[in-house]
């Protein structure tokens, strides 16, 4: 998944802990082979190659993931959308550093994007595209899903205390380390100076407590390029076809890493306007966001 996964386990038998950890990582590697758009033999590549002309039957667990993704797209009114693959290609983010495409290319790509154009047949576990040129990309949900699957393996093996993350953008906590009530996760500030796309070194991180939950962070500065005096981030608004400018950083805490991964992307796209709809959809979510204004204020929203 083009990122680094790391795992911390607590237990009395190091050999058993290592074996369980390796099993969790093997599941992540299996999912990478299944969900990668860069692997020509993956299930996702097979879907993208054939679904514009025929129904394609897929594994039930992958079908359930696509059903979940479509539900999240509906809940966010398209701010999160796994059909955004044509836009990622158009902007050069699918396999490169990025570029500003001509308006007509954006229009063509937008026409092939939209969760409403993804047809799912639950009786056959089959998928079909309703518009030519569509392409799925699970980059905004795949890591979270892989972490949920890894956590399920850890729990089935009887692990009661663990922390696992994918690319530091999504972390899952099981229980808490000995002697403390929770894991403590630092969220980076989006405050920046004018000369770099990375968070300013002097920025103080915000910390959250995590126990049997996941946190996902999406940011415009994670992967971007400059053209002229403007910086373009890799998180695209599927509804407009352009990189989002509504927020700099967004974080979502939920029990499910699949949902926190997808909804942090949606919140980044929607900005502060997405707070109330997201909490209406998932009242148990905890949210953190920085807006894009010149005097950006940090908003912390917690609701149980």
C-alpha cells in the first residue's frame, strides 16, 4: 500500500507475540495484493479493466467493502468517493508527483466519477460500472480496512494490548499499555511557514487518548506539488474535480479504522461545514480540524 505498517504488542511470550504479529502483517500483504491498482493481477485491477462492459463477480469480503464505501459516499454526499480514480490519474497523482491538467481533461474525468454510477449486485457479489472510463481507487479507505482486518486477527489470537498503524495516518489501539488508561497519539498541527509544505517544526502536536478505537488523519500537505506560487494537494474533491481547499488537516476517531480513514478524507474535503453532518451520521465520532483561513483556528469537537 506504498506505506509502512508498524505494530506494538504486549504479552508474556515474545515468540508467540512475533508469530501473531507476522500473521497480522501477512493479512495486510494479502489485502495489498487484492486491492492495489498498481498490481495488474489484483481484484481491483480486474474490476477496473472489465466492469465498464460486464458484471464482474468478486470475493464477498471485497464486495462488502465496496458496499461500505458506497454507504460512506452517500453519507458524505460524495466528498468521499472510491470512484475518483479518473481524477487522480488526470491530476497525475495516480503514478506521479502531480500536475495541473487542462480544464477539458478535468471535465472528462469528472464525467467518469460518481458513486451513483457504481452498481452493486448483492445476490451475485457482482460489480458493474454505469459509465465508460470509470476506475476505482481505494487509497482513502484501504489502509483503514487493512488495519481493521489485522486487528481482528490480533483479537482472535487473544491479544489485549496492541497499537498498529499504517503510514502514521491511521492508528488502531487495543486496550492500553500497563499502568496507563490509554494510548496517547500525537496529531500534527497544520500550522506552516511560507517556505515549506510540511508542518512547521515549532508546531506543538495535539494529543488524544485512544483505547479500543482508531484515529485517521488526512492533510493537504502529505503529498503535494507547486506550480507557480500555488501548492496543490493530492486530496481531490470528487464533486468539483479539483484539490480540496476547505481544510488543511482533519482527524476522525471512531471504533472502525475503515470508517475513520474514509471520513477523515471526507472531512478534509468538506471543511468545517462537514462537522455537523458527520456527527449526525456517526454521533460517537471525535473530530479535529484546522481550516484554511489566513487566521486558521483549531476546532475540537467531541461527542459521545
